C-alpha cells in the first residue's frame, strides 16, 4: 500500500431501541381497570350524498362545464389576461401552476385553490386571473345541472 493512502474503515451504525412497557389493562396509579371506563359507541355514519343538487361536488360529470362559447375559451382568456411577474421572469422561474375551483350547478365559480404550486408570485398571478372568471355554463349529470371541481393548468414559460 502506498504511503499516505486512505484505508477504508468499516462504519458500524448501531440502533438502540428502548421499549417502555405499561399495562393497557390496569392503571397502576389509580388502581382502576378497564371496566371502569365508559363504553365508547362508534359515531353514526355520514349521510349518503343524493348525487343530485348541492350536497355533492363531482370530480367528473357527463357534460363538463365550459365558458360561454366553447371548451377552448378558458385557455384563450387566460392567455390574453395573464401577466408574467417581472421579478419571477428576471429570475428565470418557469413551470406550471394548477388552480382548482368549483363550478356550481348554476354556473357560479367558487372555492378557488392552488393545488399545484410553483412560486408564490406565479401562484398569485394564476389565482388573480382565475378569480376574474365568474360564470360558466354548468356541468350536467343525467340531464341535471350539478356542481363540479374544475382544474386548470397554467404554464408560465419564458420566450
């Protein structure tokens, strides 16, 4: 072996597990046992949704909501309304922000939320633009207007 060479030294990692045991069946401080505890009843199951009306928000429906016009209208609107934050552009930040909102059975837009974050400045700009959209043609399930979640990806790309 050459002088000054490094000799690998095996490293041993030891894991120490400490187990503290107490009795589940007897409380040693009070002398009480489990039979002294009140019986716990399970909670009542939640009321099943009716699958119509406002008590269910669908992730998918038979006919998706659209902006008045056509399916591509939302992307055209976003494209002409979005403003790339100058400081984020200077820093070269690019990517996609995903915004989710609810389109009610009446076509109102509520419950805005960023579900795919990129950068706080770009998230805020995406949210600003989406919040300017206030009306959709509602979604329909079996011919009945229903509320649905709608997700919109907004891509920020420097040219």
